[in-house]
C-alpha cells in the first residue's frame, strides 16, 4: 500500500515561520516502524504558502491508499480542512488522525460533524499502532484488534480498548529518508528533532502531557539515542532539538548521556533541551557536562515570579532554584529561553510587568512568554472554567499560547493580548544583547546592534512610521491573525 504521512503547516505566531521550520518527529517515527509498504513524509511547515495546491499535488503524485495526519489542538481545524480536501479528490483514501488533539478529544470529535472526513483516529502513541492499523486496512488483521484505535462502522465510531504505553525498546529510530522535501531550519542551521525519553511526572496543572503518557517517565537506551543523533547528522542536521518533556527528570541519566555524546564525537553540533529549574539546580556537575556535550540552549520552565501563581500552577516555590539554575547555565555560556506564563487569575498589569523585569534582571536570553491557555482535559482548564475566567471555550485554533483565551479577575482578554505585545515591544532592543548571546553569536550581535537597528531607525524616519501605539498593536495582531490562514 502507499502511505502518505502529513504534519500540519500551522505555526504559533511567536515564531518566525520563515526561519523556524522543524520536522515532525512523530510521523518520522511512524515511518520508521512501518514495514512492507511505500511510505512518504510531507511536513507541510515547508509548504506554508501553497498548502491546498501542495496537498493536491501530493495526492496526484503519490496516490496514497492511506493518509495519516497529525495535529495539536490549534492545528486541528487545518487538519480537518486538509482531510476534507483529500476526500473531495478521492473518497476511497482512508484518512487517519493522530496526535495530541485526537488523543485528548477523540470522544468529542467522534460525536460531532468534525469527524466527517476521518475514517480512523489513533489515541496515544502511534509509532507501532499505525503499522498494525495499516495491516488491518489491508485485510491482514481485524480492526477490532488494534488497541488505541477508533474506527468508523456504519456511520458511527467504535472505540477499541486503550493501548498500553509502548515498550520503547521495540520502537525503531525515525526513517528520515522518507521525507519528501528538505529545508528544515532554525535560522541559519539545519534542524532536526530527536528524543531521549517520554513523559513527565511533575504535577503542573497547565500541561496536558499526562493525558498522552500518564504520570510516567521512560528513557530510551543510550545506544538508541546515539544512533538517532547519528542518523539525524547523516541527513544534514547541525542543530538538534530534544523533544523530551523534561530532560532533567533523571539527572544521572542525563549526565551519562552527556558523556556518551562526547565519547561518540557528537558534540560537534548544537542541542536544545527543555528542563526544569529544579533539575538544573540539583546537580553541581550537570551543566559543565552539558556544555562539553554541545548543549547551547535550554528552554527553562521559570513560568512566573509570583509565589501565588507558581502555587496555582503547582510548580512550587522555585524562584531561588531558578536563580541558581540561571547562574549555572550562564557560567558555561548556555543560553536560556525563559518560559513565562502570564494571565493568571489574579494578575494585574503590575504583576505581568514584574515577570518581564525579573527576566531582564536575570539576563534571560530569550522570552518564551505565553498567555495562560486552558488546554483540553487539564486541571487548569477545569479551575478556570469553574471560576468563569475562560473567554474562548471551544475555538481551539487559538490555543497556541499566543492568543488570550482567558481573562483575569482584573484584566480582560484584550487587555492581556495588548500587555503581552506592549512588554515585548518594550524589551525588543534587549533581546540578543545578553552576555551569553554575545559570546555564542558575536557576529549576530554586532549585525543587529550596529547595522540592523540603525537601519530600521533611519527607515522609520525616512518613510514616516507615524502610527500610534494602538495602531501598531492592531497592525501586528492583524499580521498574526493572517499567519495561519491557508484556505
């Protein structure tokens, strides 16, 4: 059979879609675990400007019997439109939806018209499940026997029993050779995605990860991780993001991996990870090992400077641990993308301002500032709904941390949207000026500081950028609104 796997083109407005073009790890892993069929991978992030035309071309060229789509919640509307387009081209193509939204919201999807273009849903991990489903579609096994699958039967969906978490030993490394296009980028680097573990046992109530993996943590073997890195490098990667939910749940394992990366000679490229402040602060030797292994950027879950808000998010009082983690990372010139969540129930403008000031005081290199989002099935969503603070309950296309879907007891959603924009604009000249950034990217710093910023000032002066603050805000929001309009 011909199998076509597609990821969605939607990108959160935080990111520069021209410079941030990551591959989808899930469908690459599925491709690596399908045997006996012709598999092709189409990451639509690489064809954002011509989505409908590209889908038509893919269907005509690859003539798939089965199309697999993966989508997060904010990408689901696009996935549904793509699925409908495919059905209009060939109604006999079997369409499978997987990913976080299908896993969390399968029952709601299947009971509504939103399920119309889909034949199957995969709930949970799809690495091995997809191959079993293809065999069922091919008539070699029963559909009822594929755990974790929901399938259409006489117009209604039947939900098979949940699938147990996979034994990671059985999952082969992703098959990157099946990718149709090249061009995965992180600014000037060739980007790829690797994972070393799955799951998180932390109690954060704003996160939906436990609905995919439960409160569990599983590690791949060191040998498998090194093989995955080597394969990514063979396909051109010189910058790798580890997709792990929290890289610092197993500190000893992380330290061992750092040593193994050095011993294998894989410290000739750069890595990004996501970590907790508590984890980084817990070891005296971890950060030194990270620096030797090539880890250059850490997404650090700082979240907030308010003890009250940290308590509401079930993060605990991690402020002093955050300061220590930042100190250790910067001592080894590792840059920090600081995770920040604003729009908590009691936030006023001064509370939001304090977070940005705290980040600047710590010399956080980049802001990953998000507006609190009531993701489906999270504990935080239930709390916000009960408090009547959710202002957009069902338009999941706006659930990407950029748009305000909540209000606080003092600020409306439009206030939150404006304040995030206001403080990003206020500190725009701060970004890329921190000591760690300058040491990592001196040429980029001098370009931005001595050429690009003076050029933009002259341009504004010559061409009369006389827009008011509110006019600038509305212009930028209109651009963000248009960013994911594909149909």
